[in-house]
């Protein structure tokens, strides 16, 4: 049914004037017109593949602003493959909450040479991190989650949730040294007691008993009721 949404939307637009039968260009698409006219023109412009992709993205953004995400996705999917199309599809899928598809299209855009601005780069990192969380916690697949966390951190090395998530995945995979590297960075960036808890476990796995005790005690400073930290200290023969 979704494949007919965009076609139906265009049919519902007011009839274009006679001169609209001429080929439209990207300049026409970007001209100052009402949104309905721009939507119609931008969706059907002529020109190079990049110009047509740019026009399709402009049309999709109008639909996205109207919260007509399915129509925008249908429009872009009908236009073939291009970095600009993938970047906009990433935004659309992110906004409807499908982080797998958002991450996929953002990654395709980057592979096709797309240069994201700062807000888009931040959203790309967020999409990869949220997809990684779904893999790790819903699918119990830390190995694949690690790859998604890698993508998030390549885009933004200071993403705290991605650093903590990748460290937890590394611990599950028996890689405490990798986990500690991420946790050192996360704690340096201001991670809360969760960072100290994970690092205590990493240090314990690495045989650093003194470091583990210090971190478990730090957990209790911020979260005095944490039973796991108390039990760990007792197992290590240390007072809280």
C-alpha cells in the first residue's frame, strides 16, 4: 500500500498551469513558490542525476516537515541510488524510529562520498549507537553491536553512550583491555557511576585488584545502595 502513497499525493495536488508541461530545472525547484508547487516541481525536475537527487530531497523535506514520512520514503526509493537520497532516507527512517534502516542509509551515504554537516553527523552517530543498543540488548548480539558502536564512534569519538555500550559489549566478549580503554575515555568525559562499575569489572578481569576496589568504592559514593558493588567488594575482601 505504501508504494501508492506518493503517487496519490501528487495526483491530489492542484493541476499545474499549461507552462508546467515544460521541463523543470533545479532552479525552478528552488524558486520561491508555495510548498505544494515546490513539491510537485522538485519531484519531477530534469537535469543531471545529482540535480534530480537534489530536487527529490527538497520534495522529501517538504513532506518530512508535514510529518508525511512514508510518502517521502516512497518518493526517494523511486529515484534510484545517490548519496543525497541515502542521507535524506537516513533522516526519515531515524524520525520514524527504525534505527537499523537509518544506520544503513547513513552508512551508504558516507560510502558514496557524502560529506555530512555537524547536525547530520551527530544524527548519524546517534542512529548507529541506538542500532547498536538494539543489537546488544534486544538481540543479545554484542559482536555485531560492536561494529555499530565503531561506526558511531568514528563519527563522534566523544559519544558517551557509545563508549559505555561498546565497553559493555567488549566485556561480554571477554575483551576487558578494550573495555578499559573505552571506559578510561568515558570517565574522562564525565561518565557517571556506570562507567566506574564497568571499569571495575574490566580491571578485575585484568587482575588489577586495587584498581577494581577503587572503582567499586567510587560506585558506592554515587550510588550507595548498589548491591552489586557491595558484593564485589566483599568478594575482594575490601570494605565499602
